[in-house]
């Protein structure tokens, strides 16, 4: 059934015609391999030849391959100048566009034609089979060939700035050496990827674009040893890896995850490190198909220059049903025959879909793919096979969206969408809109296409062209859109404009400004409009005016008159008898304000010349008078003039010194007399009097009295003070009855006489001094003694054997009858006087919680010392070589229970030295002896079965203190350490 369906498919579908992309050259240029050439036989110097080529938008010929070199050789018949020079870097030849010479060059041997500093140009020498020969740029003339790219009809907007176009893709080569991660990030910033060459055409274009080894988007970082494209799609039938024979030289290891197109290996693909090397790289993205010239296609079909016309059929069905739908409307099954057609179909946004290729009989044999319509011609060099392997069951082909739309052998009965294809109707080549313009109208024979320009642009050339019967346009000199220009602008007197440009074009804005001291009158900017006129008139710059200056006497305006303009100056003076306060002139400023305010004229103050005596007051006489009046101050007399008899002070009568004192100072006005007393006397009254303006003294004279030294409290509180008469300044101090000392407050003072110092009491009595004025002491026998306590009386005799306590370390003493005593020792201590103790020998333990049983010491942990089982074992052994307690009889169990109660640790379980951690159910004590239940045990239930994770024994916190099994790692258990004897 599958064969019948395929046969039906083969007989119903029509053939697919092939089309080539047109490329054109300007008049006078010949075409070869995407380039246009113009040979000029006229001999010229290098600079003239370069200028001539540049006038066409061309350069001197740049032969970069053997094919281009051979074409130039066939084009000319004389030696020609080419675009190769070392003028930028002496001794380093490069193309005149700044790109380096690649692997291809045709230089003659250096020894025959050396390069010198005067040799900066290169010719293809007819005398040397058109090999490249260094030559002078200025001393010889040559013919030359100009070169430019052919017009592909592809507008520049299909690729971003900096990208070149080829067959549906855009490329950007970066020569800067970078790490792969940096290269990937750079490409991603443009919405691109590293170059992904999936066909021979794409590979060849990349090899022609670059001149150095480049990084491409092939990696095995996702699955070591499996190469795939960096977008995750597999490597298809096409790849350019170095042959397997070279693997030994270029092995793929875990550190080799990237691939380069190696210049040293004819740009074959070579595995390389992603982290240890840097490379140039090419970024790639799909061309913007919406910017291509559109074909005129039948209704429902679309296409661009260089493709067929296509219609997407979204219905999903088998190859026979889906592709038969195309035949029903006179269309063929789609078959991409170029990379451009491949990428245009991809841009239609359809998923995986059928294309018109088969290897089914009767038109083909298994594995020999042909056009599905006729089987002829056989599939040519162009193909986009992906990674899917062909089998007998796969007789049709899809463009697989999961493999970047590479071709995939597919079962003809699978369900997919399809694309129908028709040849475009006969029509003239698509027109490219002029830059900054548009073109509209049909491209069919007889139709007229109309060109238009954007706002602000004027058309130069014919605005229409007609599609002729021979499918050429009647007018091939397509118009251009030239930006509108506005008239030149004149200079602005006393001002400037920016920018200064010629010409001014559409949307240019000119800003005006005025010189300092001038104001703009009119608009501050104008804009060049689409009609070539300015948006407004030019402004003018008018000089700044300052306001009228008015003055009032005594200010006089001595120069300048209105109107006042920028930089005008006015001057001011004052009337007689007046002095100026402020500037004597003012200047009109650029801001329209005066540089200074009008000054003031003030009456000249004659007092400033100091005409009066220092003790006189000066009063200026009003203008126009220039003198002053002087009057002596209070307390002074005279004419007050500095150059007269001035002012002299009045005099008071002489003062008398007080008894036992003295007075000092003079007696003129304002003088101060000072009173003092002889040593041992105190001044009573004011210490000074002042001579006043009325010749009298202020206040009254003081007196001198004997100083009472006792007022300063020089004696101790228990001493009596008696002042020593003047001139003495001290006092006599005497301690009161019952006290002894020097009596001085700042000496030994007076202290109670301690009668106990004479030892009046018995040795077993306590002496207490009776306070002054008493001179004796009280004696009292100590506890356990009786008597009057006096050393010279009955003294003190013993009354108790337990006083003082003979029991050590907190032991309790009890008297025996008729004499003697006994000691009850604390837990952990033994001996007649409790002098032997576990804590004495085993002092490393943190607390004194010991017990003694059968001559051995046992230590009981506190709640705060809780540990896991192993940690408890280590604690016991590290402190004097102890171990967890071993219990082999009931007496010992009872002893332990009593101490647990005493030390109040019954509320938690206590580890003992019994476990079966070594082997399940094989219990051993901490001294490695075997547990024998027949000897003694305190289990509630003897453990006979498996008890996983419960291998360590503890005395239960329950009241019965039975043994229980616990997890050895259970946190928070107390424990009991068994030690040696308490004897040291």
C-alpha cells in the first residue's frame, strides 16, 4: 500500500523549475563571482587611480582568491595597479581597505624584488606572468582595475549594521581574540549565535569572509564525544571535520569541547579547547525576510527576490494527501534549491513540513534521492540533509523543525503540514526603494512603478518606470532621494549661531546666542523644514540698556547721561563737608544692572581726627563746619583739647591706716586704696576704697582683729581647742579623758584607749574594750569554756569534747559519755576524724559526689554532666583510670540506689558498664568480663531477642531502678564511675 501511495504521488505532481539569483553591475563594469570590475588602460599615479575608483564607490582591485586573481589576469593586457600596500605599517603588506593578506597571495620572491621604505604599492606585472611585484606609488604610472560588489537587489536593511549578507543569513566577523564564553555573550547581545555552518555554501562563505582561524558554534559540552550545534541540534550529513586519519593528531578529550575552522587546515573543522585558547569568531543570525524585495505572486502566495512563490498549507496529513492539495491548485511540491529558499521557507513560521523529494520506485532506487515530480534530474549538489539515517521505510522527506529545518527522511504515511510552490509570473526584477524613499506599483509587463521620497527628501531623477515586454524596466537610472536643503544663514551682528554648516538640511536645528551685553530679539532657534524653508526669521542682538540714574544732594552726578547702554560709566562726588560711602563710579553691566549702587554722602566726623584729650568727650559740629567740641569727663577738669591744657584728674584727701594694719595706693580720681592687716589679724570691713569725682572716698575704712585659729577646727572631735594669741596663727589641741593622741585633726588625732592591748583576759576568752571615757575591758570565755575570763581571775576551763570540731571535711561530731567523741562522715569519706576521702585522691572530678562501698570509691554525675554512653566511658577512664560501674550483687545495687536518691539524680536514667555493642546479645561488663545473669541481674525482663540500636544498659529513672536497654547515642543520660580505694 505504501508503494502505491508513493507511485500516485509521483505521477500527480508537476515538475519544479530552477531559478538563479540575479546580480547586476553598473555601466562599464564586468561581472564575476559577485564582484564588478572596470579596467582603465590610461596610465595614472596611485592616488589618481584611487580617486577615480572612489568616484564610483569602488576600490582598486583586491584579489583575495585564485579565482579572482585569474579573472583579473584574463581581463587586462598590461601591468595593473592593485589595492595592496604597506604604507600603514612599513614591511607589512595588507589590502588597502585595512584587512590583512590571508593565506592567498602571489608575491614574487623577496630576493629578486626587495621592499624598501620608498616602495609602498603593488602591481600585477605582465612581465612576470601577473605575479605581484612591489612598486613605487609616486614615481611610476600604471593602468588599474576598479572593483565593487555586484548589486544583488538585496536592500541593506535585511542585516543589522556591521553584518554582511549571504543566502538568507547575516554574518559579523570579529578579529579580536576572545574566549568562547565572551564570544557567545557578544553574539547573544545582537540576538545572534556563533556561526552554524550547515551546508557547503555556508561553509564556503565563512571561509571566504575571514582570514584567520575562527570559533564556530559546534560543541560536545552537552554530551562528551557527541558533536552537535550549540543550539542543541545534531550535526547532519554535512560536516567538515578533519579526516579520521588525523584524529591521532587532533584527539577529542574531555578538555576539548569547542570547534574551530582552522586556517592552517584549509578551514576544516578542528576540535579545540574552550578555556585555554582564544580565537576570532563570526556571529550569525537569520536575515530579515520582510526587508527583501517582494515578488508579485498568485493570490495567496508570497515570495522574495531569488525565491519561488509559496503558500503554507497548515492541514496535517500524509505526504500523498498533503502534497496532492498543491497539485489541485496547479502548484508543485515545494523544493528548496538554494540556501536563500531554505531560509525563506524557515521564515514562514511553519513547523516540520513535507518537501518534494523521494527515493521510492519507479523513479528512484532506495537511497538515491530525486525530485518527487519526475524523478529527474537527480538531486544536485545542493542539499540540507540532517542527522536522521535513511531506511527502507523512509521514502519521503520533511524539513525538520527540531533540526533547524534540515532535511530528514520520513515515512510517507506520517502526518505533517506542507508548502505549495509556484513559479512567479513573468515580471521585471523587483525594484529596491531608494534610500529614504519608497516604490509602489506592479512589476508585471506594462505596469508602471512609482517612486516617492520620505518627508524632507526631494526626488532627483524620473519618478516612474515601466515594466517592458522583455521584462526589463524602461528607466534603469533609478531616482535618488536627496534631503531637503535650506538657504544659508548670514552672521548675526553681535551674536553667533551653532552649528555653522553648509548646507543646512531637513530637521537641522540652528541655535542663536548673543555676545555679552546684548539680548536676543526673536526666537532662539530655527529648524530646517521639509519644504526647504526655515521655521522662523533670524533673530537680532540688541545692546543691553541700564535704568536711569537719579541722585539727591549731597550726592552729585558728575559725569554720564541717559540713555545708558552696556559698558557706559557714571561718576559721583559729594558736596563740601561730606565724605563718600560707596563706589565713586558705576558701570552698566551685561545683565542690565549697574555694577554698584549710588553712594551716600555722610557728614565728615571731625572727631575721627582725635582733637580731644583722652579724658574728654568729642562731639562733631554739623556740616559744613569741619571742627568738633571737646568736654572733660566726670572727675576731670580743663579745656579738653588735645593741643590745649587737656583734662587732669581731681584729688581726694590722704587715708589713715587701721591699728595693726596698713593702707596703700594714690589718691587721684579713680584710684583705689587697698587695706591690709598685720600677721595674726583679720580684716573686718571692705579691703578697698575708691577716689570719687566729688573728691571723697567711697565706703569706710576697715579694722584689724586677732584671728581665732580654733574657727578652722584644727583639733580632733575628741580634743579641746585653745587659740594661741596673735601674732601666733595656730591653736593648742588636747585629747579628752579616755583618749590618746596629738589631738590634731590632720595628725594622729584622738583614739579610744584600747584596754585589751594590756591582755587582761584568759587565752580562751574574748576581750572587748569598754568605750571611753572608761579605761577597762570586758572578758568573756569562748564557746566550750567557762569562768570569769580574767587573766588574773578564774580564767576559762573546757566544757565539750566536740569543740572545736575534730571531724574533717564536714563530718558531724557527737560526744560520748562519760568522755570522748565519735565522727559521722559525709558520703565519700572514712576514718576516725573523716580524714580519708575519695575527693582527696580523685580530685579531677568536677563535683564532690562520691560514695564508698566495699573499700572502693564511686562517683555519681550531676544532671548537667549528662553524656552519650561512649562519652561517659571516656569521662570515667580519663579521670584517674575509672570505668562505668559494674554491678554483680544486690548489696551494690542497693548502695547505688541509696546514693542516687541522696544526690537527687533519680529523675533521669544512669549509664552502667554493661553493653552488647560488640555482638548482639553477648553482654559484657566494662572490665570486659562476661555478664552472667545467674550470678546477679536487675533486669525487669532479661533481653533475649534482637534489640537493634538499643545496646547499652542504664539504671531506669523509674522508682524501681530496674536495668533497661537504651540507644547508646541517646542524649542526656547521667552515669556512675567505679574507681579504686580512697587510700592514697
